[in-house]
C-alpha cells in the first residue's frame, strides 16, 4: 500500500509541471479534479461499508473479499460472506 502511494506521488510530482507548461494551470487542475471524482466514485462502489461494525469484523470482510478465500456472493449457506464470517 505504501509503495502505491509513493509511486503515485512520484508520478504526480513529475507530470504536474510538464502538464502545466503544456496546457496551462486550469486544465491541469481540472484533470486532477476529474481523477479525484472518479476515485471517490470507485471507492464508494467497491469498498465495503464498515460503519457500526467492529474493526476485526471489517478487516475479516475486506480480507476475505480481496484474497478470494470467501466469495461475497457465495450460495453456500444462503447468506454468503456474512454467514461464513459469523462462524
């Protein structure tokens, strides 16, 4: 995770001055605003809600979904992921 953040920051640090010189400040900031809006939409769509849940249960849900050990829409047990995590 830290590698991704450092890599992204490095790319932005190199691209921003070049882009600003090529197209100007307003379109450059507009592009970064658009990228951030898309990021917020993707996070809202794909990151599970954890409000009101204990931290260990949230981590188990995220871990199970990302490792593929338990499919969130599994037909086993009828309730899928939540039935598996409650065991």
